[in-house]
C-alpha cells in the first residue's frame, strides 16, 4: 500500500497512468466579480434604484455562495485524493 500521490509522483513523465491518477482540478475561486456585482447593487440601492439594486445585491451574494460551494467541493475532492491509498499488487484504490 502506498499513498496515491506518492505513487503518481514516482511514475515516469511519459507514463499514461500519470493522467489516470492525476489529482482533481482546483476550482477557480475568483470572488472579485461577485463582490463587484454586489457593490453595484449597493450603489443602486443608495442612489434610489431600489429594485435593480436589490436584485444586483442578491445576484452578487448568490454568485459568491456558488463560488464558495464549488471551492469547497474541489477542496474536499482534493483532500480525498491526498488521503487515497493504492495497492501496488492489485492497483485498487482505498
């Protein structure tokens, strides 16, 4: 038994198994656009455009929550991959 990450690192660079045992992709956690939309909504609320401002604030907060959820899911998948074991006899994952 060996950690999957260590086994993958020990494979030669041209091995087709390197891609099969690759870690999951990291999520792009760019919160700046979502914060920008929410701030535009606050500006709209302050300037008197209540309905559009409120919609922009809700959209920005929802977008930020979606980004956070995807980042958490990617982090959980990465943590699971980091702790995965591989049997060197049967190549089963545990």
